[in-house]
C-alpha cells in the first residue's frame, strides 16, 4: 500500500488541500502513520493517529524517525474506545476495500465522525461510489477450465463449484477491453451524511446491463471511485492508473457468450460481518435464462 503511489499521492494532495495551518487531524486506522505524516506536511498542529493493531508500535518509530513525535500522537486502540482531548478539524481514513465498503471499516469511521469531528469539519474521502460491470476474466476461465478438466485423472468439479462462490480481489488484468457493458453505480456513500446504522446494514444493488461488446462473459467486476475534495479522485476503475486494489471479481459458474443488446440482470448484497470483512451474495440472469445464485459464505477455504 505504501508503494501504491496513486493511492498515497491522492491522499497526500487531498490533505495538502484540506488541512489549514493549525488544524487538528484524526487519522482513523493509521497503520504505519503515513497519512498522519502527510497531514503534518500539510500544516496540522496536532494529529491523533489511532490504530488498533500492533503496527502502532512501528508507526511510533516511523513518526519519531521523521521528527514528528511532538505533533503526532499514536494511540493503539480500537477507535471506538478512544478519548481524544479535543475535537478535530479533519478526519482522514483509508477505509476502502476493492469496491469501497467491503472492508467493513465504514461504521467505526462514522462513529468517530459523530464523536470527534467539529461542525463544518472535513472528511477525507468525502464520497465513495461503488461501480460494477459484467466482464470476461481470462484467469478465472483458466482456473475453472483446469478444475473442470479432470486434472490428474480426478474429478475436481467441487473445487470449481467452490471457486464460483469466491470473491476474488486484485484481478489486476481485468481491464477496459474486458468489459461487456457500460459500468453502473451500485451505491454511493457520503461520508458526511451516511449514518452509522446505514454503514452497518447490508449494501444492496439491482442492476440491468445491456451488452455493448459481444463476446465471452464469466464474471462481474467491481471497483470504487473516491472523491477526496479539490477535484481529487482516487479510483481502481479498469481505465485508471493501476493501484494495489486491482479489481474485485465475482464469478459465474460457467463462461458463456453474450450478444450485443443482450440483457444481464444482477442483484448484489454486501453485508457487513466481522471486523474487516463483509459477506457477499450475488445473483445473475442473462436474457431469459435462470437466475444463478452465489454466496461467499459457501466458498471453500
Ligand atoms: C487499509 S489500512 C490503512 C492504513 C494507513 N492509514 C494507510 O493509509 O497506509 C486500515 C487500518 O485500519 C486499522 N483499523 C481497522 N479498524 C480499526 C478500528 N476500529 N480502530 C482502529 N484501527 C482500525 C487496521 O488495523 C489497518 O491498519
């Protein structure tokens, strides 16, 4: 993530634009403290860097090494337990999974917004929208063909069945030419107005795609577009510069061929589960065919 210059520069530029000299910043889920250091570069008077895992100890060293220990306070705890001595002007967090909400970090982020952000304070990012398109994923096809092809003289069809329930993250090779239809937004999260309750509830999308590029089709790709203020957009869309997120891919059971103008219906539910994870259910129907249902809880492994 630290080497992902697209991600890091988007946050750095967003902080340089949002933070005014003397501001107080909360970095929620600070990890190594990188965003806290960016906030300091932007002129923050004080940064509270909250990180619940032991990487907080490393962040403390990194902050010291950068001569910032007097202005960045590393707090190792769950953000929901933290008591800050003052409200903050800017709340920054890198909470996005491959399609935005799927790392289940949004609810704690918004709970800390409600507790610590000053009226009129700034959220970074401000809005995150999740997008989807039907695609052809060559690697997924190779994987399914292998398991369905009686490898080693064995029937490994069950592995193919499990694979079709699995959510693949970071399918870097799924690019614009693999899209079969125009992408559509699934949901949009406004960091200022979304409630903790909404963030803890299932995210749902029902979409109808019309095929614009005929060809093979075996999965749905998803990504996000994060608006970070001052016109700065961070995205892992197929036509954007590569990030560590790649694309999120939800398979079908079998690859099939779709004609231009064919309809593809998709229902998707992304349900917050344990910290750091959401369960996914997706159903797909092509033309007059039957609905095909998938559930990431059934995935093998
Ligand atoms: C995607 S990483 C981002 C790290 C860092 N901000 C960066 O941009 O490089 C998210 C971090 O949030 C932390 N985290 C998740 N839930 C948290 C919570 N409730 N309280 C504090 N930290 C949390 C995770 O341990 C992880 O280090």
